[in-house]
């Protein structure tokens, strides 16, 4: 049977991995969107390639929206429940001074 210390270490390591993966996946989605823009400009004379590029950009935007929304919802729920999310894992608002 696992003790609480082992579970805590597992949760900490999962947070570390997610803290690295989430920005990486969002970066890939952004690159996919930008690639759709490049393909659209290259294929300006080809109707089929323009339509394919539009779909690529659309799905890139949808992917970015979903990932960032879920990321924000996790931060909101964590703050409402009193849990602390390490910096770098969730977006933070600038502090007014």
C-alpha cells in the first residue's frame, strides 16, 4: 500500500511534467496556425490549397482556444478551492503596484 508521501511525490512530478507539456502543446498549436497562414499565402492561386489552409488555421484557432480555456479554468478552480498552482503552470495576471 502506498503511503501519503509517495502519492505526494507522484502528484508533484505530474505537476512538473504538465507544467512543461502544456506550454509546449500550446506552442505546437500556434505553430500549426502560423503554418496554415503560410500555406494560404503560398497557395493564393490554388483554390483547393486555400480551402485546406483555411481549415488548418480554423482548427489551430479552435485548439488554441480550447487549451487556453481549460488551462484558465483549472487555475480558477484551483484558486477557488484554495490550492496553489506553481508559477509557470497557469497564466498569471500582472500585479498592480
